[in-house]
């Protein structure tokens, strides 16, 4: 997979500009008198890895791309200074206020938000002061780009749209087959025995840790998180809003080397060890003990869904009333189990196979998937449509404008780089 340069640039911009005084380490680049530190580049690569973990691009390639984006950013800041571009304090304050509001929205109450700030030893005022320079530089770069490039990007003409569509129509996706359906989901729920067994396993883990057994060794032996267990529970680095709230709050409250108590989330019981912490990023490991439904719990769920199926087919009861009352789909209470205009390709294979043979108004047999047992009623089917220029016109306009902007940016940046002393050590 070829990494998108634009995506990496966006992540670098969102991640802010690391200040040279943050860490004393190797200088791996320079724009004029502005040094670029290895820690800056590593931070941006780390951010990208967290956002796109499946990208197989080698580390050295990512580092070179991140360095180049750092160079471009500093070149633009230098050019903005030449062009006397500035931003008002009120503009910076507005963006900072928006970011703080976004952070607040992640907490149910103002009290919980304040408590988390206290745990991290900071205040709203300190957060604003810390990120003020980053936001100022971001706004300056945006203004520079707007002044030099944005006005040159005009919507494509009708002839340009027609020519692009004609030459690319085979690769432009059409509208997929969609369905309206009603849905009942019954998920197997762990009974008391399953919960008791899980709690006993948690106690085993705690006992092992009390005996000073290495955390990684205990994780490999006991953790139900298969992905991290083989790595000794290591979850890598992560930031805010990447984990469920209970887990995140516990992880960020720990000090490096500290192990948490038992944390309960929707996934089960966790014990967390904080390995490292840098700014708004933490590196943690965990042991997960899941509360999995037993064979008896699964059988009970199947009896429930079979009875509901009989009430629909034999008893002729209203499907949507049953969905509202019994379905475990959290949205069913508000929608009466109705799912409207859903692409068929988005369903699990087991449901897709059933939808393929259903006629409008028909009800499926009980369908078993990894998430539970389902009954679906096909309300309406919308056949797939091949794309027409009219149906994709808006998307094509935005794509071609974006493409033009990228071409202008690359040509402009090439000229800018020639005007500044640039050094690369990667």
C-alpha cells in the first residue's frame, strides 16, 4: 500500500509543531537556522502509526517522509515571515477554546473533566499556553497557503468533468445494492457462573503479580487479548480518545512502572501497567480477562430468539414491536429495529447469504453470527446502480479541486525550497 503524502501532512499539522527545547537529542535536519530534532520526527511517525496501524510502510521511509513534511512546514513559516503574515490573538484564542471544548465533550460532566486535569497536574490555562504556539503556526501556514494557492483553485469546467468521467468511469464505484430491513438481535449474555469464573481468573492474575512475577509473563499466560498477550500485554503508544473512557482514565492516571487495580470496561476486567509517558501520549500494557458467555448462556439466547421467531411466523405478531421490546441492538428502542438504506456489502456473510434469497416482506430464519442471533425482515431492496456523471458530479468536483490544489502546492513548494538553506541527515 502506498502511503498518502497528503494524509501524513494532515496528521503532522494536527499533531502540532514540537518545540526545539522540548528534548535534547540529535539534529537530523535544518531549515535556515531552524533545527529539526529526531524527537520531532519520531513523534509524528508515532502519531501516524497509531492512526494507520495497518500501513506496512517501513519505518525508515516514514521517518524520511515525516522529516520532509517538517522541512516544508518550517519553510512555510519562514516564507510567511517574509510576507509579513500574522494572526490575531483573538483568532488563536478561538481555536484554543474550540479544542478545549472538544476535550470537555469527552467527559460526562465538568467535574470529571476537572478531575482528570488535576490527575495530570495541569489546568485549562496551562493547556492553552502549551499549545498556543502550535495553533499560531498552524493558522499562519493556512493563511500563507490561502494567499498563494487557494485563489488559483477553481471548479472544473463541464468539459473537464465530462472528460475525466469518460476516462475513469470504469474505476468510479457506483451505488451499491441497499436494503431497508427490520432486525432483531439477541446476544448471549454471560450468566453468574461465567462472571464468577472470570473473577476467579482475575484473582489468579493478582496473586501472580503480588508474587512479583513479571507483568509480561503473566500477560502471556492469562490475558484474553490475543493481539497483545503474545507481546506481554504491550499495547504500544496511544493518546486521548483512542481507548474506552474507563481504560483511558486509568492509564493516564498511572505513573511509569505503576500497575493499576482491576478496571472494568465493556470488554471485561483489565489490569494496566504504564510503561512510559510523554506529554499527551502513554505507552501501556494490560491483562484482559473477558467475561465470556458459557455454552449454557449461548443455548439460552438461542431459545429466546427461536421463541421470538415463532411469535413472528406462527403468531403473526408485529415484528417491529417485538424488536423494540426484546432486541439487544441499542438503537432498536428508538428505531423499532428498522435499518434504512443499508448497503448489503456491509453485513456479515451469514446475513448477506440470507438477504440474497429473501423477497420483500419475507422474514429470515434465525441467523447466527459472532455477535449473536439475528432475525431480519426484508422491507425493500434497492438494486445497485452504475455511476452516471450526474450522480457523482459533486464528488468529482471536489476530487479535481483537491488534485489541482496538490499539484499547485508541489510546484510552489519546490520553488520555495530552492530559496532556503535545507539540510537533511536521514
